[in-house]
C-alpha cells in the first residue's frame, strides 16, 4: 500500500507565534545595540535555522553564537507571558485530527525549530503520537535544503509523488521543490501568498478546512 505523507511547517502554519518571534527579535536587537529591520524582514527569516535567520536579519556585527544565545534567553523568558502566547490557528486541531485518521496517511513535521522548541509545542498542544516523523534544525540542514523532507519520507516509507509539504514561507516552498514533492502554501501565515506561489507553491489554502481537499487533488495528479 502506498503511504501518503503530509508534512507541516509549524510557525506561521500551525502555530500563531508571530508576536513572540518578532518580540524576541526586537528585544535581542535592543539588548545587543542593534537595529531591527522591521516586521516584514523579521517574518522573512522565520523557518530558517536560528543561526541563519539571525545572521541574515542582523548581519555580522555581533557573533552568531551571541545572537543565538541572547535570542534563546529572551524567547524562553517571554514564553507563556501575556501577549506572547503561541495559540494554534483556527481550525488546526480539527484538520490534524481529520488527516491523522485517514487510512494510509501519515503526518510529519518539518520545522526550523530545535528539538527542544518542538518538544515544548508538542507538549503544549497535546500532539503526542500525532506525527510519525518530526524533522528539526537539530536533525537536518536548514530549509530550503531538501534534507528534512528526504529524511521524513525515508522515516515514513513514502515517496516524492505521495508527499505534500504545507507551509507559509518561501523556504518551505523551495524545500518542497528541491525534494520533488508537492507544496501547499497557507495564506494565514507570515509571508504573502503571492511570494509563495512565485517560490513554487502548487496551491494556496485560505482556510484550514481546505487542506484535505487540496492534498487529495495534488496526490491524485
């Protein structure tokens, strides 16, 4: 039996974490005497591994290790405080439940988060056992390298023509293209849908309940 593998990005796709990400970026800049280039630029690096994201955002004025250590300290201190919650986008729980019970379908994660960061989210939202593979910045090269998807397919026993990547960033779309799998962009995330189409999205979902139908359309091509 063929295995359908549906891979999800986390931040901006499943998780509405924009406030804490931008807040931690801005506070990191303030702590190190740097200038933050604005929300658009801040959201533009979400999905990359943290070292690459912060280096792209702030340049080489401060060592990357210092940037990462400062950001992690600030981010962890902000977590769970007022205004910096990390709720799921509307309808995410329902669509995950629906897709996870489909015969022959397996779900996975491909995220720029670390193992520790993803473990926190899994615990927070009760996702234990939901995903058969969880690829992070600790287990694979940063997006848009195809490594996360290639490893996920190997772990799940799937193949490129039976795999779909769902995400909200150009990094997700380019990773999918590099891995030879279908890509669905979501319009509720951190980057404009038009950019995601240009980066290779095969379809765009404007609501979470559209995802199962789009997955079926792409996997039946």
